[in-house]
C-alpha cells in the first residue's frame, strides 16, 4: 500500500418551489464503496424537513439511501456528507495483468464470463457505424496491441478529440450522440468508452462518484477536469488485475483522485439523486447543487 489520504465530501442539493408541495421517495447514492484501498470513517445525510431515512443495497451491492419526506415544503434540502481514508495504489506500470491478457484480444475464463455477462454485452446500437469508425485507428497500430496501451489510447482520444462540457440535463448521451456532437460530459465520455471496450470483447462497467482536485488545497493547478460536481468514469475487467478504473475525462488510469460510490452496467442505474414530488409543473422553481471535496 502507498500513502493514505483523508478526504471529506459535502454534497448539498436544494429543490425550490413556489409554494409547499408534497414529496415522494428520493433515492440517493453517495456513500463510497469500501475496499482494501478505501475506508469510510463516517457518512450521513441531513434533510430540512422531517423524513424517514433507510439504507439498502442494490443488485451491485451499492449503498442506497432512501429518503421519504413526511411533510410538505416549498424547499427540500438534502445534505450528504462523508469522510474517507484512501490508500494510494500503484501507477499503471505496477498494474500486473495475467500473461494471456497482456495483449488484446484475450479470452476470459468460463467462470469470469458467467459473472461478467451483463458488462460484456453492448447496451446501445451503433446505427451509423460511428462508434466502429472511431475505434478503427486503435486497432491498426499492431496485430496484437498491448492491452493497457490500447485502453489508454482510447481514453486519451476521448479527452483530446472531444469537447468537455457540463450538462445540466438529466440522462446520458448515447455514444452515437456524443460522437455526432463532438462533445459531452464525464458521464457521456464514460459510456462512450464502455461501449467501445464491450465491442472489443472486454467487460466494462459504469462508475459514479466524486473527483478530488488537489489544487483546492495546494493552489497548484494539475489540470484536473470535472471536479466540483459528481464525476463518472469506467472500470474494465482485466484478468490478473481485476476491475481497473479508467477516467477518459482526464485520460488517467487508476487515478488517485477518484472516489467511487456506485457501480452499474448502465449510467441510468447509478443516478446520484432521483425522486418525485406532487404539484403543478409551474410550482417548480429550480435546483441548486453544491459539492465540495477537501483534504483533511
């Protein structure tokens, strides 16, 4: 293990209405996934109206917080906060793949394929062949390219070839939409690369979470893109190394500043916050989101 870092995250979402409205259940995904490299020291949620709060695990064992407000209000403010201790793992060079997986293409074992089946199957069509055309240059460089280099070249092409944008609209663009527009958010970038690696026979899953920007504490700009909001990237399953994170927004493999919260086969299954309210459409005024990730 490398050095450890203590980080705190505060995620505040405020919904505003013209008059008091009633609320249905809200589903939150904010508690980090623990593991050999991450320990959750504390985590909690505060709501400005009386609410019933419960915690459950979904199909991927993500921690989901269910908040059901018990009274009407013209404002719903949900404050999520946590503190973690994060171990810094090695870099790309220290990532050891099984000998048969060091070059692409490679095969998964029968047991691996059974467990990975939902993450191996492409979820979105490629109606005009844009995704295949985008992938073509990566496959022409060598008969059997180095697996890590192949994946990193994809991440770097997404970062350098597309325009990053912050999108307030709900949902995620399909890979075809992202390539047509030539731009997207971190969620769009992650889904684009997931669908690409799945078409290469590799398992990819969507990861949502947060991104720490050291510049907030050190004042030294390291060019981190996507901080100050929820972040998204992907994991690729590589025999010998297991699930390996790739962040195409920053073209980073195994980035030390990523704080994972949820794994999903599709982005729509890992929304940070979703819920319902009852009233006229004109009652809705707007939503504000504030996220702060700090080193302790």
